[in-house]
């Protein structure tokens, strides 16, 4: 077949057989190459047509979620930790937490102690040598839902991602359990799920957001230390929280752009 | 002239590579990958389909309007019902079949109200061992609209950290009311009306500049006259010996 085409082209241009054959070949090659993206695109186009999903009432692109935490209001009761574990089927054992409470004890000599026994669920032991304590307080921790998330950057398969509404999620059916994201997270907010063998983390209770409810920890916090809302123009409690408080984020030098904002927090906290 | 033999072979290899790539992509790349971003769009529905355990504050008042009304007036107005009664989504779906927990012992209240020095000052806290031991909290307090049944006998009922520090300091013998005037309503709405603090240097000077024996003395005129005493010294645990 290629032979006959070569002969044809040579008969069409008898004077310069070699250049014409090359031109024909190159044009054939060009058209073949031009067809490749079309071939590659067939899968995508087919998907796009199949995915012409019915538009629900929830439009993710209209939202951009964040959370505020007032350290001065946290009483360390860890009801948020219990609520989170219940709501999200987090394993009850220690070391598996989407959110947890840390107690900071700052001594008169400047020594900083941090502890979080079982995330704070069982309470905190009495402080040794209370006379030497300069300040002590609780700090709730959770996934910072970074705008520039290192965990998403390192995922080799695209199983963890930032949604259009600004929540970092894990695709449990697609995660290969390589743990890169767990190592990449500077806030220690991820863990390996012991049963499902995938990376797990705080989802801002995405299933609740979709149903117009607050995240479980925010719903349960008895003192209002956690304030949930949006970083858009939409008026939410977070807008007032951010207007009237001096805010900090954790580890700002890492340029992760966290969306968890802390108020009334000591500089020792990281 | 004939096309060199290697060209059709290379073309065949190219075609096979392209076909292989398309097939491999079709097999390996998940269905909805890349529809929204660099991830499976179907994963969003997977995450969003997780069932709800906590029904939410607004759900409870639909049936329990009386309790919700009482709670909205009291000091627990900011609390969600499910803080104490546990996750209640199952109860809202089948109100008669599933009942939420009703904690009645001392354990539930002390989760928040047991004394802990790390808690913010002014948050109502009790020493669970000393505060009416073995009595259920609900014998004296209404959990839906809690107020102290009687005026707290002593300030340490709430201000545990201050009282423990003062007890071991040189100011142990002083009453709180020596320096603070607490409006009566402070005991019921502690954050609404706050106790006073001394507003003059001469208040501390009554003892510390009055020439009393065994008490550290300063000259009010010469000693940092621009400041109130408690702006440098912590009166609940003064450092001077």
C-alpha cells in the first residue's frame, strides 16, 4: 500500500521524484499527527458529554470556605474531637484525628510544653509545678485547608485535590496509600486510615456543607471558639470574626496560605 | 523512488504507539477525571454522600420548642443540643424509635466546668471534688437555663486559678472584695458585668506606703509614678518577698 502511494506520487511529479515523495510523506505524516489529539480527545469529549450533569442548587464555584478559631474561647472540652470522630467515622484509637486539642504550657523561664493526650478527649492531666507557669491555654488544631496545599502538590495520582469551594479532599477510591501527602503536610493534619488504607483528613464536613449545615466541630463547640464561614463577599460569621480580631495563621513562612485563621493566639504556637 | 524500508516500519510503530496511548488512557484514566480539575469529579459526590450524624441546632427546635425557648434565654443559649445529648440525626429521622442520650450524672457537666488552669479566666469552673461531692448537678442547676442556685459562696467557684495562686501568696489573707467590687449580677451574668479593679496608686499605698511593719514599702512618688501598681505587679501572686 505504501509502495503504490509512493509510485503514484512519483508518477504525478516525474521531474523531482525524491522531493515530491518527501512532501507527500510529510503532509501525510502531518495529517496523521493532526489526528492524534483528536483521537486522544475522543475519550475526554465523550466524558464531557456523558457528564452533562443536572445542575443542583449548590454551585461550588460560588463558595470559598474558611474557619476562624478564637483561642481565648477554647475551654479544652474536646467535644469537637468527639463530634468529628462520630460524624466522620474516624477510628476511635488515639493518633487518628481530623481535629484535636493541644494544651500549651509556657513556663516563666520561657520553656514551652505542648501536649494532646488522646486529642484531649479524656481530659488533660494536672500541670506539674503550677507555680512556674506563666501562661497556659488550649489550641484547637485541624487541617488548615490551605489555598496553596503541599499535600495536593505531592500526590502522584491526583487523589487529593482542592475543590472549587476551597476544601481539600481525598478521593478514597483513587488513593494508592503512598503516604506522600502525610509527610508533606506541615500541620500533621493527615493520617493513614487503618482499615481503608488510604490517606484521611478533615473534609470541613463537606457532606454537611452540601446539605447546608455547619461542620460538626463548629456545630458542637459550646463556647463559639470555632467560627465557620466564607472568605467571599458573602456575609457569614467569619466575616465579622476576621474584621474584629487580630488574626494569625500557622507557619505563614511556608507560603501555604492557610484558610484557618486564629485569633488571640500566642506567638509560641506553631 | 521507493520510500526507504524503515519509514513504513517507523510509521507502523508510531501508529501502534498512538493507539496504545489512547487505549491505555482510556483504561487507566478514571471516568470523570479532569472534568472539574486534576481529580475525579465523581469523588465529590462520593465524599458528599457520607451520611450525617449530627442533625444540627435548628432541627431540635422544630419539635422541642419549649426547651429550645428556655435555652435561648439562658446562659447555655450558644450551645447546640447535641453537645450534651449526642448525635441526633437518627432521632430526627425516627423520633419514636431512636432516643438521644440524656446525661444525668456529674460526668457530663464537668467536661466543661471542672477546674482546669488552662481554661480562660472567668469561665465558670468548679472543683469537682470539693463542690457538693456525689450530688448530681441537676439537683441544683437547670441544664437548659443554668444559673447558680445561690450566690456562689466564694469567688473561687469560678476563678479557680486566681484563688489557688492567691492562697499560696503573701496576699492569702486578703478577701477578693478587699480590692474588687463585684456587682450582684456578675454572679449570674459573669461576662456582662465585670468586677472593678483598683484605680489609684494610693489604694495599694494604704498598706505598701503606710509604714506598716513586715510589709514591703515603696515611695509612691518616686516609684514608677506613671503606672498603676497592678500594671507591673500581679496582686494575686506578688513577687516581692
